[in-house]
């Protein structure tokens, strides 16, 4: 097992606080690549995550000269954390995503997303398709995703925030068991859990209760190349959920990563990077034939 201690000193992907839309401040990081590179890669993390979770892929792709953009969702990482539920409405988060894309898109663009971020990505793609702009995106890589987000009501997230904060150690233990493969590096798990402590639980109540997913009709209209990866031991978004999405997308590929949980880009960074490279080749080839 590789020693990850040297990379866990501080976040590698940490940009600047920007007012992405009136009154909404998020942390956005950009890497300007080679002057002759026309592809921009956008990275969207999942619920409870942060943009630095893409560090392995970011460092490799930056060294190769790609233009890169990542951001912390509102309520996460170094972004602002307003305490009113409407700030985390699905349409608001998708609008943030689309504004990031609008500001930094290039001639060719590829979207990379994990978990909750895959739903935002699919919704952003549906919005671009409705606006006749789907051609601005050449492909998407989705990690730990599913076809339809289960509708949840009641349960533990209905408890008051102060109770959830008291239960945080228990919640983190449950998440750890569901999200990570048993062989995941303990240092890596501890580091990521440390970062999540900055994400207040008052964010997750509206985040979970207001989350939506594109309709089957909207998904059926998406024909761009999509690679879908799932972990064989993912207890949050099982592989069969990703496969169900794959079957609904006309131009998608699906692969299960062995000995991997929900945190695919952290547990299997090289395999994720390989899938992204394959997507880039596919997207480039299809663009040439348009």
C-alpha cells in the first residue's frame, strides 16, 4: 500500500473566494494550461466533499498542460456556508455550476464529477441541452452515481441540527463503513474525515431534502460520450445503480473498479485518470467527425 502521508500536509487545490452569483461566494481554483490546449476540464465533488479530493488527477493533468477548473460547492470546503435552507436548493446549486462553466469554458469542455456532483452535472447538461448548447460539452466522467436519487423523508436527517452534531462521531463511523473499502489507507481516511469537520451539518439537511435528479426523459436526450465508474464495494451508490444510469444514456460506457468503495478518485486515482484519458480520446475523435 503506498504511503500517502507526504501528500496530506495541506490542500493542493485551493483557489480564491469568488462571488459566483449575487450574494453567493464559492472557492474556485483554476489552472491555466498550455496556450495551444483548447480543452478545459471541470471537477465537481460530492456531498460532504471538497475540491481537493481531485488532487491526484489534478496534478497529473496540470503537468500535461490541460486547463483545469474545480470548486467547493456552497456549504463545503473553503466556500461560504450560509445557514438558510434555500441557499442549497437544487436549482440554485445547478445555477452556480452553470455560471462556473460559463465563465471558464473553452472551445472543448469535459465535466468530471463524483456522487452528488454527478447529479448536478447531469442537471447542468440537461439545462445546456434545453438551451441548445449541449455541443459545448464533449464528454463527462461520472464516479459513484445512480439513475434516480432515492427520495428520503424523515429518518435521522429530520433530527434537529444540534442533535446531529452530537451524533457526528456515530454518523462519521457509519459513513466510513459504507464509503471506504476495507483496505483503504487509514491515513487517507483520517485526513478526509478531518476535512469534513469543516462542513456543518446544517448544510446537509437541506442538501439531502432538496436534491433532485434529471428525469428519464432528460437523460434520454443526452447523447454525448459519458464514462461511468463504480466501486465494487460502494455502500452508498452501489455498482448496479451506476449500471442502471449507463443503460439510460445512449453513448455511455460503464466499468466497475475492484477493491474500491465510494471514494473512487481517492482510492483508485490511476484507474480514474485512465478512464478520463479514454474519455478524452473518445471526445476528441467524435468532435473531429462532427
